[in-house]
C-alpha cells in the first residue's frame, strides 16, 4: 500500500457549476414557447460552485465539509458524472462507485429481489457477479422475508439499507459517500461504517461528505471546506475540522438566547409573593357556618311573606268587619 500512495487518481481544475434560474414562473410548455418567441424569457445566473481546484492521490480519504447549500453534493455529482461542469476540467483514473442517493434507481413495483438485479445493472455489475453475491447482499441488508415484498411497501430506511448493501458489494477504486453512513438504525450504522473501514484497509480512495465532525475525524485523513460554492481551506483532517468548528459551528453555538431561564425565575418570584393560605379545620368550620346561614336566609325569604303585605291584609279584614256591623244596625 505504501508504494501506491501518491499516485494521482483525481484532479479538479477550476471547476464551476452554473444554474439558470428563471425570473418568472412558467406553468406549461405552451406559455414557455410564447414567451420564448416574444423574447420574454429572463434568467438569473446562480453559481453553485466557482473556481474549485484540488487533487486526490490513491489511498487518500478526503472529507468535504460545509454548511447546507455550500455545494458539497453538487461537487460529488460532478465527479460521479451525474452533472456536467459548466467550466473547468476534471480528470479521473479508476472505477468510481458513487453512493449519493441510495435506492434512487429502484422500481417501486418490483420486489427487493428484482431490484437487486436492476440496481446492480445500473451500477454496472454483471449478472453473474450479482448471482454470486446475492445471499451476501440479502444478509447484510437485514431485510429477511421482506426481500420478496414490493419496494413500494418499504420504509425509507429499508430502501437505503438495500441500496447500501448492493452498492458496496464490489470493491471500487474510488468510493464516493454522501451522508450514507447515517442510514438505518444504530446497529446498521455500525455495520455500514465497518464495511467502509474494511474498504479503507484495501487502499480504496474515498470522498466523504458528512455533517458529523466526529465521523470525518475518524474516517478521513484530509479535509476541505466549501462555503457558498468556494473552496475555503484544504489540509490535514484535524486542522481543518478544528477550523470548521471554530469558524462555522462555533459562531452558531455562541448565539443562544437565555430568556427561558429568566422567565422561570420570574414565575418563582410571583409564586412566592402570592402564596395561598393554609387550610385548617377551623377555617373549614367557619366557611361551612357562613354557607349554612346564607342558605337559611334565602329559604326564609322565600317562605315568609313580606311584613307590609301582611299589614295591608289586616286593614282590609277590619274594614270588611265594620261594613258588616253597619249593615246589621
């Protein structure tokens, strides 16, 4: 392995990737051609990558760091041949196995068995090779009886596990990894990482993209930093990871609001000032007496007539008696 390290297998010279973004939305093909004939189509240029240059030697394990939107996946797609660079030159020596979007070539109507042969053909594997490695693929994916079930019934994790098992069954010369070590559960992540590390022992060249700094430190020997499509740093993995943590991650960690703690303190203070009185037997007795007296008063008001009404009735009765007496006289 010592004799092979140093041989250049990948060179990227001033590579740039431009996307044309339409200023106004076009809903259908007819509207597009009408605007095209009227010369009303306007684009805005967006450079996802600009002036990217680096080289990779055989046996290198290059980690690519950057925040979301930095251009990491775009760079890997250019190297893998999925996208064609707008400018610059790219030279590759060796067989590349890209693990970019696991299971992207699966047919949802086919079973897992049928997709093994389909996805293997997409990756360029001969049918005889797939027949030979079939049992190993199924065992590593841990799908069991689900291998005979249509892929449309698979979860996203099951698809990724099957895709990873197929893609890594062959030992490539250049391996491209884009966040694929985070597929499946914790047990499968350890298995997938171990398989990648076994490839490293065979001298495989690796391009690795991950948001996990610890994984980059553990796997890679060298790293680069991309920021808004530009190459910001290139060097040993430990030095670059420390720079990335300090410049990009450290600033985000420093700005954290602490309003929640203050709110808790205020709540505790208000609770201390507005303490509820203690409940004792005496207070319960007093409260019950007040309730009983109030109830008695209300009932008596309903049962006993008003005193003025009684007096009026007495006067009317006396007047009636006087009239009867006068009549008899």
